[in-house]
C-alpha cells in the first residue's frame, strides 16, 4: 500500500529535509526540525503524490488516503493529548500548502480548523478567554469561506467584492459603531456577534451554511489547498519564476498553537541573517498577542525582534529581546542551530503560546542580490560551505541586481523627502503612480514605468508588482508580503509608509499635506526607505566596490572553462566590459557605428548610390571614420581578441525617411529629390530581415567589404607599430553557403596582403563567420574548410529556425506563453531542443573538418544563464554578451561546469 501521509511530533518524524519533492519544503523541514529535537507542534503531511493523483483522477483522492489521514490524526491527538472535535479537550489544526519550491503566499491556508458549536464552549471554559476563542472562530469563518467556499469552489465574487472583503467590511462597521480604530479594541462580545453576522453573510452570499462539522472543515481545507495549486495566482507565479507545473503541492495538517491568547503569547517571523544586507545578525519582527498572519499581512506594524534590529524608525517599539528575554535567548539558540544545520540563511516562523516557544517553519530565506553574495562568501569564509556550493548559492539574477542603479545622491540631497517608510528592497527606481496591480500591468505594457502604490499587497497583486519598477505600501513591515515578494525579485520597494493616505476609488494619495494623482512621477530610494516627488536621476550601481562580489567573480573565474566576451561598438562600452571582466569582444556590429548624424549621411549616400563609381566615392568617405573607430576599439582591448563583423544592416533602417528628411538629404547629397525618392522606393523590401543584408550586401557591393577590411587592417598596422597587441577577427555575417563565405574571405585576405605590402608591417588576423542561418549549420563542414572561427548568431538563427520575425514576435508571444505553446521567449533563452540541435550540428560538423575551430555565441542568448549552460555542454569556447551581463555570464559559466560535472 502506498504511503501518502507522513507524521511528525514529539521528537520523531517519518520524513526529513531531503524529502522535499515528496513532502514539500514546509513538510520536509517540519520533519527535520522535529528530528533535531526542536519543539514543533505535532502534525502530518499529505504528500505531493496525493496532489498528482488528485489531478490525474478528476479531483479524487487515492482510496487509502482517508484511512491514513484518520490514523495520523489519531497520532497527533495522542501526542498533543487533545481530541479533534472533542467537547472536553478539543484539538484545532491548521491546513497549509507546501510545494517543493517555496511559493510564498501563492496557495491557500486555513487556520483554526475544528472550531464548532460543540468545541467553542469548551475552549472558552478552558481558556477563560471568550475574546480569543471568538476571534479565532471569526478568522476560521473568514479564511474558510474565502478559500474553500468561494475560491476553491470557483465562485466569481458578485460586483467584484469577494466574501473576505465583505466580512472585513462588517468588522469596519462594528469598529465605527463602537468608535474604535483597531481590531484589538474589539472585545469577546464583539467577535461573538461578528461570528454570527459572518455566518449569515456567508449563507446569504454563497448560498451554503458554514460547516459545523470538524471533519467537513478538515477535508474542505485539504481540497482547497490542492485546488489552489492550480489557482490563477499560483500558475502566474510559477510562470514568472519558471517553475514546473508538475511538482504539485503537499498539505500540512498541524496542531494549532496560538500567539494571541494574551500578553504572554506572541508570534514572529525572522531570518538567521539579514536578508537585505546579508549581515550575519539575527533579524526579524514580532507582535505580542497576535497570530502569524498579522505579521505577514502587514495589518499591524511589527516590532523588531532584537536590539540589533532597532533603527531610528522603530526605536520606540519594544523588542522580544527586551520583553521576553528568556524566550528570546531560546529562540536565538534555535536560530543559530538551524543556520548551522542547514548551512544557509533560514526564514523562520515561531509562536509563543502562554510562555512556550513553538517553531512553525524553517525554510531557506529569500534574499536580495547583495545579501545573497555576501552570505555565500561569508559562509565560505566561515567554513560552512565549499567553493562549489558558494558558487551555486548565488543565482545569476542576484548578480544582475547588484548592477542596478541607485538614486543619484547629489540630486537626492537637493530635494525634500516626501515621505519615508521601511527600506524593504534596495536600489533606486522612479515611475508614475498607479493604484492597482491591473493598472500597473496595463501601463507597463504600454512601455510606461510605474510605481505600484498600495495600502498593502496580497498575492493577488503579483502580476502588477512584477510589472512595476517599484512597489510602495502604506502598511506592513520588512517581512510583509510586499517586502518578501519584491526582495525575491530584487525590486526596489518601500513598505510601512504610514503617512500615505490612499484613496483608491479617486486614484489619489494624500501625503504630508500634498496630493498626488495617478500618473504623477515619484522616485524611491529603497535602500534608505525615502520617497521623493518627481523623477530623480539614477546612477549606475557600483559593484566593483563590493568586496564579496569581487571575491565571487574570482571564484567563478577559477572554475569556469567558457570564455566570456562582450558585444560592444564603442571604446567606452569596451572599457566598461573590461572592468566587468570581459576577455575580448565577441561582436562589434559595425553598422551601429553609423548612427551618428555626420556619418549617417555618408552611409545613406553609399546605400542609395546607383553606380559602382558613385558607391566607391561614398564608401571611401567612410574609411577614415571606420579606421579611427577600429583603432580606438582595438586599442581599448589591448591583448584581447576583437571580432569585428562586416556591415549587416537591414537597409531600410537607414533610409526610412519622411518627405522633409528626403528633401534635406537630396540637398545634402546634391541630387534630385524625385530621383532620391524613387531610389529609396526601389530599396524598399517586404521582408527586410530576410532581404538584402548580411554578406549579401558585401557580395553585391564588394567595395564595402574592401573598405572595411582596409580600415581594420590599417588600424591594426598602426597599433602594431605602436606596440599594442591586437588580435582582429574579421567576421562575415549571415552566410548560408560556403561559397558566400569564400567570396568575402578572398576580398579580405587580398586587402590584408595589400596593407602588409603597403606598410611593410606583418600582422595576424582570423577570418570567420556568423552562423545564423540553418543552412550554414547544415553545411558547417564545408564552411569550416576555410573559416577559422564560427560565432553563432542565435538571434537570427532563432528567427530563421522558427520562422518567427524577430521584430514581430511581440504580437503573438504572450498568447503562446499563456497557452504554454512555448515555455519561454526563444529570443531570450535559447530553444535548446530545436535551435540547439542546429548549434550542436554546426559545432560538430565544423570541428570535424577543423578540430581547432574557435566557436562562440554572440546572440542575446550569450548572456542568458540557461543558454550559457547549453553552450558549455556543447563545447563552445566562449559566450559574448552586453557589458552588464558579463558578470552574470562569468558566474553562469562556472555554474555550468559544476552542474555538468
Ligand atoms: C544574431 O543574429 O544573433 C546576431 C548577433 O546578429 P544581429 O543581432 O546583429 O542580427
Ligand atoms: Mg544576426
């Protein structure tokens, strides 16, 4: 018989930490903590196999499940010395989700399951605290009706008002009647009356009675958690995070402990190291007399857990260290134990019930990029993790974050702070204010930069948070939903900005005597927690002054075998790339050197020339510019190879002109306007991406290739004479046949000979080609007979393999992603199954003929970690990417070695 249910409690558990796939992260870690002797309320986990069975069998459970659940529940009853649904000593349980990979807040939870008309009086009797019991009961009704009776049942809220919002409205009404502000100002009688009103509203709105049978509640909760696995927000979270839909969630049923029974009770969330900076100090927040959701939901602003967590913003709030020193010491010992046991920063949840500490969760804590890198390097130095683990600990996206901009300090010094809050996600960002997640998404899709301003966020808002440049909330603490989610993405975020008075209906926010409207610009300094009016300038990040970053890059370089080059066209960008560790230029797009107004006229003159003679004259005007460009860029890369690609412009890009511009160009070039217009019309192509571009241009107009080769070699000679080490690699674009390559190669080699003869200076160079058309891959052996290197242009190779226009994919890609026809944008991350085969074939065929063929990649994929892993496996020599992705590529290349060992 299959085992579907795994028990934990009283120091013994069926599971352990490495059973995450079966028990989910939460279940596996509850088992592990239990085995470590840490006090965890007893419970049991329904494995992810139940979830798979549920979805494979039309939402039915395995037949043996019910019996196993009842036995496990009996076990928990024995361990807790309480009975589920009992009128003498009732056991209450929580029902929570838990997938193998943490999806914070994306799935459902029901607490206080087991409160019924039979158990309520007993509990009041036992606790002598009717307020606590009715508060727990109304929370159960609220969660259960929302999660089970509405969401899981697929009920669409009437007029957009969900049951939870309606019930919350009843609480607000009650507070108004009583003239109080806080939930804590309501007494037992209020909560009792509210429970009655809640049940009536549930019946009226949802048409069903709130269940009064504990087992109905339990199975209702279990089913809702499984259904929430395929809820809208869980699916969208998995899509954003690139997580598989297959793994399923487990369900954890656990004895309830209460942090809200009175002043000797408390609850909190903490991290074993600071998740914002990585500093090795215990960091967290707590609330006395509260339930865990109060901390995370940001309904009350929580207190710092210890003295170390105090800042000028929360100075006045009592820490747990001060309030309950013994329990704090115990918690501190446990967090230390967990940090060392798991050898990673942990995110823990605890509850203190009447002076007893219970651990409710431990999991690897989310952190931002700077913290991830610092924690990894610190743990390496502390001897907790190996070099390999250190490198695998940091996500390449974390490195990216470090390269993000900050608010310009000089501009910041000039302007008054509009409002401040808690610095939840560091870095700077500015954007136009929007008040709903849907607006954030819609505005962003129009290319606008937005800041999502909310009272607090909920998992319903993730799509808008993702689309926004930054998130600003009026409520909540450093562990609130907004803070956790934003930090996970490395997004700039400020929370708990109490002075914000948001009027969502009117789309305005009043703050410190000023009114801001939807669409107004603000700037956030997420590192300090300050908000400013207007759009302030940002300065680029300064990762080079980050010691941990530098060390991480050094470790990566020790391990990786792929070279990392960069795609640049200017000496300034080349310098930047060198600073980031580039080992050469993998792609210099020469057509990008002509967007300057002075040059573009010469370029246009060349394009529209009708005779070879006219073209030669125009081309020779470009020679001095090109020679100077190549001189500078080769000099900047002293000692490193520089791949210069011959002109590859889709011609239309240079001659898309309106009537006025045509008239002006006609004057500049002293030709007849009508003739010019006719010539431009002649050049018009229906499919410019598949038109007269790449080597087709150099073949039709060899004088262009001659000029470029001459410019490269003359610059090479000059630098050689100056003692600079130069390694030019001349690259021919967009070939589909070996004959095309040979045609261009002959011109280049002839010019090299001419230049050597003219100058008496010898130099070495390579001639190679872009491989970016399927036919070039299929015939790579023929091409490699004379080509000395290949560079995969996977932008065009993706375009031509799929037959998707690079420029037009935006029209249908969203639909493709939504319908899971494509797992991701193939222009961002290489389609390894399809396009990848062509790359593999190209490498294999090329090296068959020329074993030392140098092979790289210079499409956008050269900076994408998954694609870099592929390049490593395929035996490429290097990847080439934009300067700001060079550090990401260095780390990803090291990780590829470790992953594929
Ligand atoms: C490519 O096609 O991958 C490439 C690098 O060239 P471009 O993007 O300039 O067409
Ligand atoms: Mg290309």
